[in-house]
C-alpha cells in the first residue's frame, strides 16, 4: 500500500504535536490539574508548536509555478515580462491562479558591461544569450525578448512562435533645450549608442555632434541628459509608453525622418522546441500582423547580415489597401551615404519574406563591398 508524502507529513506533524505537548506537562482530564505556572508554559509552547507546524504546512503546500518567465532585469524588460504575464493570466483560468506564473530575472552580458560599445563586446545576442541558455537548461519555461535584440539566428532547440501586438515604432526626441532636432544649435551633442540613429541623424543634420556609447537603461540615459552630459537624446517611443514615461518626450520623429530599427516596438516570446504545452500557452497571445511584419524585417536584416556595426533600418506595415509596404535603409556610419528602397506586396508570410530578402539583395548590390568602411 502506497502512502503519499502529504499523508506522511500529516502523520508526522500529529505525532510531533503530541510528543511535544506530552513531554511538557500535559495531563489527561481525569488527572489532577497541573499548577498555573505549568499551564502558562504549556500555552506558550503550544502556540509556538502550532505556529511552527503552520509554517511547515504552508511550505509543503506552496504552489509550483506552471510557467517560469525568463527576462532581463531592467525596468523596461520587467514591464514587458509583466505584460506577458498579464496576457497569459487572461488567456487561461489555471494561469490566473496565485503562484501559477513566476518571473525569473536573468542578468545578461549586455547588462553587465556598460563601458564599451555593443559592437566591441560581441554585437547581437548580448541581451539574449544567458536567457536562451536558461531556457535550454530548463531553468525557465519561456523567454520574453525585445525583438530588436534578438539575432537573426535562434539557438538550436528553441523556437520563437509568438509576437505580442506591436507598440508605436517611432523614435522620440528628448531635450531640455529644444523641441526638435531642427531647433538644436550647430555643434549640439546628441547622445545615442545606436548607429542607425546616428547615421540618419548626421545625414539630415550634419552640423550636430553625436556622443556614442550613450548606453544604459531608459532611466540612466534620462539622468545623463538631466545632468547635462548631452543636449538631447533619442529613445524608442515604444519603451517610453510601456514605462508610462511619455511626459519626457519633446517631439516624435516621423518615420520619413528616422526609419525605425528592425522589429522595434515588438516583443517576442520563445520556448523550447517540442514543448507543446508552452507553445500552446503562448500561441493564444500571438498577434499575427506583428509576427508577419517582424518576419519580413528580419528577412531583410538576415540578407544584409546586419550587426551592431551596421546602420540598418527596416519597417513593414499594412498599407491602406491591406497589403504590405516595406521600407529598408542602409547607411554609412558617418551618415554621408544613405541608400533606401521599398517593396509592396500581399500581407502573407511567403510574400513578405520574399520582399524582405529582395530588398536586402538590392541594397547589397547598390552598396558594394566598401560601403560600410566610411
């Protein structure tokens, strides 16, 4: 006959209660009552025993999380993880129960090394590598990423089948001295670690200066701005919206002036290959329009073999007729050369992948092998 761990625990706790009380002066009702001091000691000890037993029982009954979400620890990353958690809870009654979802914070290489440009310490994957490893080691069940941080290749035995609805893809201009880039005086310093932003900025406003390696989370960069390190900075509007920090925005840059990064504003959720349970959970959250747009943009990036050393921008969206409009751009790091292209087609996976690849091949051909050496 099998006896469950819970039954054994209950039996042991009962014996524990009895042995403690018997050993400390308990007398059956038929015997003479114990002296008052002994009664007082017994009451205190009984309270202690019951409290200890209650703590043990609560520990043994603690709910094991059904889903462990892996994420970076920055305020923005956590906001994205909580958004994912809330959507999961809304999608399933079992996930809405207390303790069903656990958020696991993982520090990545990109979080640890802030003194060097990303390209100098490995480029893409710096904000995803440790999270992917935790996923493969079954330390977490799903991983939540900012899609623009995800390399065009995924680690073996992982899949990324889900994108949440995309936020605003545009970039925000933030300054205490001007309301737009055009209002900045010649020689003004703009802080950004993004070569994409730097190249497009200098292409339109060559009289401005750029402070590179302007890194850190949103709060850190805003503090540097407030401390006077730079006159202005550019940040993704999506992140500011998710952090409820849009009050800092001086103006929003039109897409015609600043084409966004590939997959900017999109959140991706990955799981292990073959983990059907997790795949089914996150499938309920997938926003297909976003997934197709991100796939198109990433096909463009993959064709160009883009890295953190390469100024590349790409954006796919639905046009007024419901088809796909894709715009792509490559630039020299100093902004003196900018090449752009666009494609139109049906809003279907196959056509959009072809559009991204074709646009990338065109720009590769037009750029030539020495284009990025400027």
